C-alpha cells in the first residue's frame, strides 16, 4: 500500500459508496482525511467510524462559497490540504433529446464545475507549499461515449481537458494533477441508476460481459490506484488520463463460455 503519511486529503462525495471506500483506504495508508459531502448524517457516520484521522465537512461542490468554508474548516482542524480527490458526481440516464436543460445544468454543475471549483480552492495553499496532488475522477464512459448518458459523458470527457490544462499550469510549482477513469464499478449510485432504467441496465450488463475482464470492478480496486497517484511514489506522474476499467474502453472481447 502506498504511504500517505503527512498527507491531508480532501475527498468529495466521501460520505458513502466509492468515496467512503477511498477515505478508508487513505486513512489506512496514514493520511488525515477530510470527508466532504452534502450527505451530512452519512458523512458524520463515516468520519466517526474512521476515528481521529477523519473529519466531516459539509460541501456543495457547485458552490464557491461552500468550497471556501470547507477548506477553512479543513485548515483549522488538520492544516492545509495537501491532496484533493474530486470524486463527487451524479448521473443522468436519458436520450439526449429528452434531457431537460435544468437536469443537464445540474449534472454539469456537480461533475465539471465542481471539479473546477475544487482545483481553484486548493491551489493557493499548494502554491505556497510548492507541492500538492490532485486526482479528478472521470469515467470510462467519458473516454468512449455511452448511449443515453449525454450529460454524464460530456462532463467526464471535460474532466480530461481540465486535468491536462491544470497539470501544465501547475507542474512547474510542484503540483501534480491527474485523472482516473473507472469502468463499471459496484456502487450504490450505479445500483440506483440500473434499478430505475432497464435499458441502461442491459447496456451495462452487456458491456461487462464483453470487456476484457468480464466483471464489475470493486471500489477498493479504484481506491488503491488513487492512493498511488496521491503518494510520492507517483512523483513523476502528471496530466495522465488513467483508465481503471477492466478493459472497458478497449473494445469487445469474446466472453468465456
């Protein structure tokens, strides 16, 4: 396991699911972790479970003021944030022509604007420290496109450009910025989406069946790679768009009989 001693990691969407798994992994690796989410009760519960090395802060990632408040709370409790994982995200499953504009805007606000605001919020302290690491969570769907998910895939594709630009701007200051693109991973959000949309459920099941590693991913398999990117062992890695997807974006494989 990578060593995250001395790291102060803020993870958005950290109250439950994949984000909570990331937070547990980071604490186990020696980090102090700020769990940031709009789910107050679940966030406090996760922080309490993780003990003195975890703090919950309320954060609406689409609000610049909420980011300012969260960073100040983290700074007061642990010190300046050294590492950021922009994990918070929402999905919307609908054909493009049936996607309401207000729902499109909401997905953009959380999934893309939220990443922009997160980077903007942590950069001043990282510039002062001349070091830092940011991992933005995209999606394999943002690398290849996905039927009936135009808003979601657009935001995840946008994370690529934002990540690469930030990596170029801040690499000279000792700050690394990378994007990690999970494939189909078993999370509560995915289960809710599949339960509410039979067509999408079939598409995702077919995708898993025909990918190189023919199963859904586990959250810890994503967390381990993020921990590496945050650690000093990845000190020469920046601006990458790293799929951790079981081969989802490679194309169709022949499933075992």
